[in-house]
């Protein structure tokens, strides 16, 4: 097996030297979180060494490899099946394998039962005939046969809950749809929402733990299921439905009759009344249904709109979708538009669920991943929490120990993006991109940096578009908007930012070389100041933008209205000056990098921690600073004159120069450099912004004149001499 293929079987791989690597040891007999496995390339073979003295065969078996895979012959030998390898590792024969899938049918992991009821978990790669021991990191537990159960509920069929996978398979053979959490201790309250609108039959084991589990499931299902019934099938102690059908000799008809004899308990909001002819009529109490939904589901209402909490964040949900959720609680044949609207409006008027848009995304402590909340302070993953009002989520899972290596596609890509035109990697830019992604995926207010990020590339085919695409996938296009710089003004800004309250990223992928005549909103947004916004048909309100401004451009825009130093301090330029040769361009590189997201986000989190430790100051980029200096000089002839002619901005009121003399020299400079000079009034205004002082009239050496404070001529160390002193040098 080749080295790069071998390394991909391990997590947390880090290069420590020439041909030497460290990784997290996957051996099931210890659970290190720090790299404790040494991997060495010996030319024709690969050596592994666990610092905790685990047997190398156990380590290989834990990742679905064998001793033969240590040979660098360019291929993997598959002499044994994954079952054979696992049997050798555990030293027990396999009795059954149960594949667990999520609600969409995606395979997650397998529960493997060995003879003697010993249980192990593994992730099986059926195509490669290999496995990794344990559940995948960060993946939540689910229910066995869940996708089939959800389909049955949607079609209105009864669903059966058992205590074990064996019983699920037994019922499946009889064409019943059953589901289980696994063992008696595996049921979780969060599973209950899967059974919204379901007709549930619980078939517990005939023992105290089984009956206790039945009671817990009933209590959890009451706010969701249409009806619930439970039936103890086997008469034997600890017996289950499989025993009832096999050992005790009962048929499917016997089972069905036994279940039919038990009357179900209806949901609290479903009222059953008896007609005169003895038949039953079902109806729904809107108030009770609203109360049940409000108590057991998490949602917020903002100005008449719903934000529904699902999968760890609040998602804006349209009226029809909310009504569909309500409809799931109502038995077939009863739901009508009047009833749905009644419950919808009752929920909308519930004060306990009302919120303001500004209440969302205020908790800067966490990064919201698909599998939990990453605590930036403790660097640990915590469960999702509906009390933390996030409206967005990073589009990947957080996997501790997943690190960027030399073999990742992203590694070469980001280094190419940071390659300098003259050659060599600009490691300052590399760190900057790391910090930018880290900040973008977090909920930390972007204005803490007091910057707008400019990916500036005066040449084409640098790869910056793929960087924007990567960010777009991580953050979600629904959390990104494009507002050109020229629209960040008092005239257009209040409308452009009207719907930006929940936006994480203002991202302009192709900012034009526009003249910015009013930069007021740009300065306010990047500085954390409130701006006035106005949506169509809505009242004017104040908004403090919490996100980040990211602009990609080939030409920097001309800012006409403000030449003060503060406007340039708001610009953080990351130069992208290396053109990727045509033969090296990969049109599928973004798709390939998306397969590396867990490692990429860990790389970005490292940058976020550095940014936070540096008081939210991005890494200084010397090349970027030079671009800003040149940009400022090109934009402002007054500043260019001062810098080129050797003046020093001291901002000390004791330093001053005659405004008249300075203006004369400035005009001469513009003539000499063939540049357009500004008016006398503009000259004074720009000097005030550059120095921070207004023009003062004072007397110096018996001459009353106007002076510019906070500036002095360059002192080269020479002093003037008189005619007598000059004779010494003649």
C-alpha cells in the first residue's frame, strides 16, 4: 500500500520529520486524544509504533488494515473480509450485524453482536471490505430501522417500538415496520419527535427494565403521537416478541389479535365523542394542540414570521411549512384550512415564543456545527441547545483531531493562493486566510476587527474564487449577501442593509473599480456603529451589523469623500498575486476540498484562536500594507506629496509648518509629477484629516501666519551653518 493511502486510514496525522508522522492511535484498548502513534516511511515498507505499547496488529485491525498493508507494493491485499479481520481482533465469532442509518437513510455505523451477547461498534466500508472500530466521532446516536419507520408514519401505518434489533428484524419478516433505540438504556427523549402524528405500538420485554422503558417511551411520546398502545407479548420472564413467535409457537395472526384487543390512548388534543349510532367521532382542540406544540417544540416568531428550531439552529420557515408541521399532529380526515389557521395564529400570538431579530446570533462563545456547539473557550464540543438562538450552522461536523496534512488538496491550494509573484509562500497571508475563515464560521462580531477584508489580485486565475466558494459552502448562501461598496452610503445603504440583520457575510465576489463618493455606511458597518435601515413597507430601525465584510477585486475602488487615515485602517488587504498555470488548474478543486471540510475547519479554528489571542487584530501582512500605502498615495495627492517629499506626520501640536509654504511646495510637486492638484480649501481639509489638527494662526519669528500642526520636515541629521562656519569646509 502506498504511504498516502495508508495515512488516510488514521486521524490527526501530523508530519514530524522526513518520512516521519504522528497520528491518533485507533486501538480500542485506549482512547488518546493526543497523537500517540508513530508512522515511519522506510522506503519499501511502513513501520508503526504506539507509544502506549499497543500491539501493531490490533492497531491495523482497528482501521481495517492487515500486516500485508505495511508493504509499499502500490496495492492493498484483500485476502480477508472485514468480518474475518474483526473476528480475529475481538477473538469472538460474529452473531449479527445491525447497520444504523440517519433519518435520510445515510449509513452511520454498525452495531455488531458477538456470541455471548458481547457488543462492539464499528464503521464498515463495505466497498473496501474494511472497518474502523467505534462510532464515528461527533455522530449522534440514532434508531435502528429509522428511515423505514418514518416512511410508515408518513403513510399512516402503525409503527412498532421494540427493545432490540433482533425483534425489529423478526417483525420485519412479518411485514410490520418496527424500530428500536437498541438496548434498554439507549432510548433518548429527542427520539420522540420522529413519532409526530404516528400510531405507535410498544412491545416491551417482559421484565422490570422493559416495563420501565415502556413507561418512559409513553411519557416522551405523548406530546407527539396520535395514539399509543402497549402490549406484553411473551409470558416468559424476560421474554420478547421474538420469543413469543418462535419459542412459544405463536403466529402472526395471534400477535395481531393480541394487539387488537388493547385500546390505544389518544393524544391529549384529540377528543373522541360517541355518536348516537354508537360510532366514534374524532375532533381536535386547537388550544390544547397549540399548548402541546408550544411546550414541546422550539420555535420563535419575529414580526409575524416563524423561525423553527431543527437540527441545532433556528431556520426561517414559511407559512405553508408551519401548517404542514401542525397538520402532522392531526389525524387524517380531520385537518382543514380553518383548523390549521386557527392553531397557526394561536402559536403566532404566544408571547413566550416571541423574539426580536436582534436577539439572534448574539452568543459569541460557540461555533455551531452539525453535530454540536464548539466552545471556543474550552475547545470542546457541547450538545446543541435551543436556548442559544443561532440562525445559522457551519455546513460540516466538528471532528476533533482531524487535521490538515501535506496530502490534503486544500494544503496545496491555499499555499498556491498565498504564493508571491516573485516566488515563495507569503506565510503572513497564509495566517490571514486561516483567521478569516475562522472568524467567518464563528459568531464573533466581525466589527471587532475594525476591518473589511479585501482579497486583491491584480492578475487573474489566482484561486480566490474558489476561496469564496469554500466560504459560501461552509456558511451557507442564505447567510451571505452582496452589497457593492458604492451602495454603502446614506442614500442606498439603508435599503441595501434592510435584510442584513441575520447575514454573516457581506461578500462581493467581483467588486468593480467604482468611485465611492460616500463611504459613511462602510465606516459605520466595519466600526460596529448603528446604521438606519428601512425595508419595504417597514418602519426605519437601527442595525448594528454583526458579520464580516469580504471583498474580492482586481482593482481597488477609489474613495473620493474621505482621505483620513481611519478609512485606510478599515481596509485589510490580502494579496493574491500568483497566477495558476493553465496546466495546473483543476476545475473540480472546490468539490475535492469540500470532502476535507472537517480538517479545514479545524485549521480555521486554529486561526480564530490566534486572532482572539491577538485582541482581534489580523496578522500583519507586509505586502498588504504596502498595497494600502501605494493605494493611499495614488488616491490622495496631498498624502502622496507629504510622503514623497519626506514630511513626517507626528501628530504633535508642537510640530508645525507654514500652510502657505506647504501649499506652494505641493503645487510644484503636482506640476512636476503631472498629477491633478486639489483646491486650497481641499488641501487644508485633507491636511486636517491626515494630521488630526485644524489650521491655526499664530506668530512665529515675528511673522503671523497660518500653520499646520502635527507635521514636520524630515530631519536628516544635518544642521544649517552661517558664512563664517562654512569657511571651515572650503
